[in-house]
C-alpha cells in the first residue's frame, strides 16, 4: 500500500495544476468526467499485452489508475504444472492531457510512475516423475520475483460513439530497470466521456 500512496500524492498535485485550462465545448455540463477501459493486444516481444484502467477527467486534464502487463502465451498443457509463467506487470498512476477533435474523436497523452513486478523462471529443481513410466510428469522450476519503479507512457485515441461508450486504441510503454516493455492494444471505453450533442 505504501508504494501506491507514494505514487498517488505527487500525481494529485500535478493533476490539479494541469486541469486549470479552458474547457472544450463538449466538457462543460459536468465538473468531472470519468471512464474505464479494457484493452487487449500484443507486446514488443510477441507476448500478450493486457490493460485496464479508471480515469477522472477535469476539462483537459485526466488522472488515471491503470494496471497493465505482458505475459508469455502458453497452452493449457504448459499451464498445468509448476513451471512459472513469465510476465511483467505494473500498477500505474498517470496524469495527462485530453484533446477533443470534433464530436467523436479524443486524443490522450499521459505519463507517470508505476510499481513494477517481474516474474521469471529460475533454476531447474526437479521432475515429478518417480518411476520408469510417467504420463503427466512435469518439471519444477524456481520462481524469481523482482520489483521496482517504472515510468509508464501512453498515447491513446478514442472513437466515441455516444457520450457513454466508444472504442479505444493505444500505444503504451513502461521503462524500468527490470524488463521494459511496449504494448499496442485495442478495446472498449465506457463512462461519462463527454456531454450529449445537442441538435
């Protein structure tokens, strides 16, 4: 909990300063707007990339809590056993700017700090087979967990269909001393995205 609070406090202060900008014409009815997004894609090492987040927006500025990461793609058979699935995941606190272009397009640019955990396979320990004939035996490996602080960056485009729902496309990166990664993903964004267009 302490690392998360350490990331949140400076982000809230900077977010307050960034939000002091003139509002666009489709973000005037409410003081705050909010949305959640879920996306799926591919990382730079051909691993699976996943992300989800919740953001609060005030005028042009947004504050976002995001969980993302990469993991090696494996089949069910490899998942059955004691071989660790290699992955790198992060809890991110980002602040950024959001720009509305027309009534249906939003471009967002954000950066911040993250708490990163990397899981990798270590040394071979043993095989579970204890006889001359084994059908479901598997190898057991050491699991290595490392943690550090990272720098997350995101560039996002939202295609907004209504004031409440849209599609999102993003390019993401996390720079850290353990295992830096990039990810490209697409998904859905839901929430109070903008004001209703008045005809």
